[in-house]
C-alpha cells in the first residue's frame, strides 16, 4: 500500500468565496492573499465546493462526513447550551486513529461544551488554544464593544459573564482553561494557534506514524480584531480586510514550515472555510458574488473557497468545477489512509455517511464522484434546496439569515447554475422553454434522503436555542413541510 500521507486540514471562518486573489479578490478586493494564491497555483482549486450555511453545522459536516441533521448539530452553539457533538459520532480524527495517525486539534471548535463533545473525546490526542464558540461570545460583555450590556442583570450575566476561554488538553485528561478571551487578546488568538501548529508539525515531521492536524482560525468571524502587526496592512484599511491579510500570513507561515522540513510530498493540505460569507454583518464580512448569505439555501450560503495541495500527487495549477464538498473529506481521508468507513457508530449502532471518496479526483484519475448537493439551513428538517448537475431547485427563498424561512407557495424556483450562477432568473415556468420536466428528478433526489432518517434515526438536537424536537419523518411538522414541498414539485409537472 502507498505511504499514508500526513493530513493538515485548515478550517477558516466566514471567508467569502470572492475574498482570495485566486477567486477574483485579493488586491482586487483590497487585501492581497499571496500565500493562499500560491497554494492554489501549486495545487487544486475547487470552484463548486460546498460547506454548510453556518459555523457549527459546517464544522460538524466536515468532521463527521454526515449531514448535520444526523448528528443533531444543525444550529450555532452558544455558551450555556450544553451538549455538543454526540459521543457515538465518528470524526476524521477517530477514523484516522484506526489507521495509526497521531491527531491534533488547534483553534476554534464550536461543536459543543459538554465533556463528551471535546476534541479529545473524539479521536484527537491533543488540543491547543481550543475555543468553543464564535468570537462574538467573548465580546458580549466587553465594555469596549457593548457599553450598554446589562451588567447588573443577574440572569444575563450568568450566561455571558464567565464564558469558557481557550482550552488545552490531552486525551483521557480534563481540558485546562489557559486564558479568558476579550478584545484585548483576541488579536493574538490566531498567532497562538499558528505557533502551536508549527511546534506540532516540527515534533511529528520525522515520526514513524503519519499525523492529522486540524487547524482552525478564529477570524474572520465577526468581530474582526486584527493583530497589531496587521492593523492597516490591507489596501482597504478595514478590520475584515486587515484580518484577511493576517489569515493569509498565518497560512503562509505553516506552509513555509512544511516546505522547510522537507515533508511536502508526504503531506496533503486542504484549506477551506465553514460556510458562506456573512453578508448580514457588512462591512465586517467576506465577499461572495453569489446570491444570499450565510444562513440561506442560495449559493451564497454554502458555496465556499477550497484548495487542496500535495506536491507530487496533485498536479499544480488544476481547477475543478464539479460538485464537491466538505462532507467528502471523511471518505477521502479514510481512503488515503487505507481504512474503510465504519458501518456502526462508536456505540455499535448502525450508521450512515453522506461522504463521497474524492481521492481519485485529487490524483487527477477521475472526476467528482458526486453529482448532487443538498442544502439545509439551521431550521430545516428536510433540504430546502437541491442541486443536480447544473440544475438547482430551491424552496426556502429567504435571502438573509435574519428572519423566518420563506417557502415558495406553489412551485420551487429553478436555476441553471451554469447560465445563471447568481440565481437571478427563475426558469421553472418562465423561460423560452419551460423546465417543469425537471420536477420529478429533483424531487426524487431531494426526497431520497428521507428513508435514511427512518433506517438511521437522527440524533436529538444539541442546541438549547431550537424549539422543535427530533427530526422524525413521522412528525407532523416534518410531514407538513414535506407536503408543502411535494405540492410545489408536482403541481405543474
């Protein structure tokens, strides 16, 4: 068997599809990104790569290879929610442990705060500078940001007054809080993660066993507070763009170390981000040319930048526009490590993955093994949109994350993503040749997920912020949404 590669997965936060130079941003966006552009030039750049519509589900999907609804990780985790990634779930780390990988988590986690939800409870040998929430959670009670916060309100302060800070830990041991976070030290948070990553890579570069490093930056999530060295570093002179220049530097620092140590040909690097650009918080947000924002089923919610780099295996300078997503990391990494995906969860119950092996795509031996993508916002029990090839049907037409979901009353909107990547022209019944014939195939692909809910029951929701119960196909609320969507699919077919 071929040598197992080291694997480094960079997971950035809220980076827009159009932020990097290789995606039309960079200097054109007011923030040069030479290191990430070099990564793309030396590797494989994905043009139709998908995350999820928000942070927690995006990270859950990437780590488990399963739709977030299956693990119950559909909503953004807040302090005091408790819960988190269920103990029986397999992760990239726990699967790679089966192939004798050393494993390490660094940086943002955002998959719960319970003991069973910690990285070191999910296959990671070590965790450093691990933060359990989005950056906002550490600034709500910061007087520099919220001078009118109700500091005298006991109930509110109980939730926000002592948020768990950065954690270090090792498997089998209780994690240790190494520092609280506020606007004073947030500027240095990604520098600390990068330093830890460099130490880890140096320590494992010549080890007998391969390593898996999951490296997460906390920025570019709002509020962006750049490191002092990067204040004003962008041409645009905004906090987001300065932080984007910083992010590029952090990635470059790690990549330089990999090259310096001579392990480039032994190391697969994947860089991506969790979800689409968060347009609702402009100007402290990324840029996307696509419709919608983080939190929606339009392309802007889920289509994200992604790059894969592996000198000697991935041909430099390739671009791929086929459908691929972070769900596919699980099957791909397992294949490269030479292990089969489990058929039972970690407690012995039957399980299912939504991951497709893209290892042949990385090597240039074939195209993508998937032809569709299911889109689900935080509150959806069944997909609100589906892409099959170039066609996309969408029922949940909410354009912003704020406010309730809004579903089409009769028929879905239908878009040709090759002719109309910005989803401006609904052609279901209004084009020169009406496309109602698309309904049966789109319906079949979208609804094909439902039998798996029954065969492999979804786990209870892990966030206290959601009011509805488990996603049960027999639940009246689920049935109502299914019937509404079926009516839209078939009424004019």
